[in-house]
C-alpha cells in the first residue's frame, strides 16, 4: 500500500472535549480506484479535496454507498475496531444492489487497519468517544448518459466523535412519507436512503420532534426503523424489534445487541413484525417500558416521546433499565472490560 504522510498534523487544532459529530477529520484518508474491471492498490494520503468535473457520475445518478463504524481506545491501551468484517460484507451487499463493483474484503480490512493505525493519536480516550470511520464508494466516471458508472472510487475518512445525540429523543410515527419499499434499496446503505429522509425529518422537526419512526410503505401499519437507526421496544419485559427485510438495514449494532441478549439471557427477545397499533396500545396500557434506536453513531438512543396522530406518548428512559444495561454490555466488550468471546474487536 502506498503511504504518503502529511507534513503537518492538524491534531492540535481540534478540541477533543467539544467534538461535533462528523465535522472534523483526521490527518489521512485512504483512496482506491476502480477502472477496467480492477481495483488499484489503495493509497493513504493527507485528507484533502478531490477534483472532478461537473459531469462526475455520482452527482447525477447517485451510485453512492457508505458504511459507518468505529475504532475505540481500549483499557489496555490498544486500539480496537468493532466488527470491521461485518462492515466489509455489508458494503458489498450495498454494492451488489446498486450495481457497483464489490471491494475485496482484504483490501477493506487491511486498508482500514492501516488508516486507523496511522492516525491512532486521533482516537479519543474519553468515555463514549471514538474514532468514527466512514468508508464509502461512488461512481466516478465523467459522463451523463443514464447508465452505470464505469469507474468508481473507494475512500475511507475518519473523524473523532463524541456522543451522537445529546439527551433523549422525541419521535413521531411517520404516516405520509416512506423510507423504503419492497423490492427497493432500503436494506442498503446507499446515499439516497439518507437524502430522501431529510424532508420528512424536517417536517417532523417543525412539529417539535427530532426524528421519525418509519412505517411500511403500503399501509403505514408496521414499524420499520427510527431515523437512521434500527428500532426496538421493551413491552412486558420483552425486547421486540422488526425482522430484517429488503426494506430494513441490517444494522451491525442491532445484530450485536441481539446476539448478546440471546447468549446472555438478558431479556426475552422477539424479532417479529410490530404494528403501530400494538405500540400505541402498549403505551396506553402502560406496558411500553422503553423504546430506543440502535446504530453505530449513537449506539443506543433512548426515545422519550412517541407522537402518533397528535397525541404524545411519554416513554420511560430509566438509567437502570434494559437500554442502558445493553449499552453497558456493549461498551464493556468494546473497551476490553469484559472478555470479547466473539472476537468482535480487531485490535492493534
Ligand atoms: C448510524 O446510526 O450509525 C447511522 O447510520 C448514522 C449515520 C448516517 C451518521
């Protein structure tokens, strides 16, 4: 791998006690290019602008996918990346559906390790902080004919981050707009899934909510995700989360939580469709104990209010409830406080 180091680190310009998610970038980035059916050798170089003409394919047709993952500072002083192999596989899942070339998994794994290693000083040491890693791929051919790009760029940038949302989240059940549809691209991390959500989220904000709970495209009956995260509820001491489908992103945090809950018998788990009507009935009956989003950026984000057709249902956000217990199990594993029996951490 070709490595060109920066001649002047920017690390002293960063206030690590005041990080705003995804706004500051470490010294280096990784870039690999695809053309004529082959990936080039990746190159690590100083973080900085790329240059394109306005004909660049992604700007027009959006063959663009990304991943989100984190590197943590661990108790023994090493750095650990959480389940990067799962991100490599999911990137390729997105690539196949978006008709983009797959990236060899070893290029992804070796590239991400080398990049984090070179900027290891950028991994924050504070509790609930991490180095957020953003691998992404986009079509880079320079033509506006409506056909797939022939060239692609794979890039990884990294960004030191603190907690994603400050505090609890007020959400609204979305019954007008949809995030995804059967046969669509909802299970991929394509850029358009996020761009397409901004308008609905903005509308919810105007009504005083921070995020939406997405429901199915047909009848808006089934709960699917919340904001950019998978969603789960604790009803009658049971953890309930919608099953994966081609409309729902296979979250790595979601998968890790399900694995821990099942293996450690923390709570009864049900991975099954859940209707808005069931959620509202549970809120009215007082059996809805907790609600939360699960994702890489926020890990677990407790939902304090669910708005449905003009009524706000308050939900408990206990500090000693299931959400916080699950978060602690994950955090302890990631920091090395408890044994990583799954070999989820790639340490160096
Ligand atoms: C996540 O919850 O990890 C996300 O996908 C959020 C990201 C788009 C910032």
